[in-house]
């Protein structure tokens, strides 16, 4: 099975760091919208594809723009929400990385499925500051759950730290922030 992790397009929270990191629920910028549109040619979707999306506005918008007019399955999951990388236990989640409630997502993106399973705490806290051993446990379960979907490939629209955390866990390699994908950059890995 192939996992294709895609970083969201440019978000408003990246325009004036560090103060822009305090923006709550930042949207894509004009450049981010254009980057998401380019994904249509770079990674064309079909109605048979599945996209798993982080529950943040910028990832939801990236997936929405990229999949426009394609009736593929779109699942929103807190298991691919932002994650600090490398993990720093003393850190807190910034306003720009707080998970949007499932109710807001249902209202704004009614065609998206909401993955509720057994992670109600993750819908409020996300995986950003989840201890490493807990992250590894749920990440492995996430990979196994994806395999149950019986698809050759699954697209995941997420964040640089989250993508790198999953890459490191799957590959067993030690990665750094230098391994982060650029905006709408992607990484493909087999499991």
C-alpha cells in the first residue's frame, strides 16, 4: 500500500512569523489556493481515491480545491492533525494549530466524512503534544486502519511536522526539520 502525504498550501499563519502563529484557524493565502489548484495536475484524483484530511482550515481547503469536481471519498481525522517535530514535551499547541470542531467541519464541508472512532480527546487536543509513545501507538493503528480500506494508495493532506513524524515512524530513519516537505510538497512511502 502506498501512502502519499501532502503538505497543505501556504497558510496565513506563515506570513509574519512569529506573530502570525497566533492566528486562530488560518486560511490558505492566495498563493496557497494556487498551490492547491496545481495539485490537480501533479496528483490527479479519480472518484475511486480516498483523501484523509487534517481537521484544520488550511488542510480542509487544500483538499477541497484539489478534489474539486471529483467525487472521491474525503475523511477528516485528528490522527493527521498538526504535530510538533521533533517532539518537545514542554511545548503547547499554538492557536494556528488547534483542531476545528467536527460540528464546524460538518457545516462547512458537508461532503466530508468525520472519523470519530475512539479518539474524542484528539478532537479537542489533537496529536501536537501527544507523548511520543502514545503517538507511535495511534500512528501504527492509523496505518493498520488505512490498510483495511483496501486501496493501492491513500492520500493524506496534513502538516510538515506530522508528515515527518509518520515518515520517521514508518521508515525507521532519523529525520530532522530539514526533511519537511514544502507547501503542497508530498512524500510517498510504502507500508
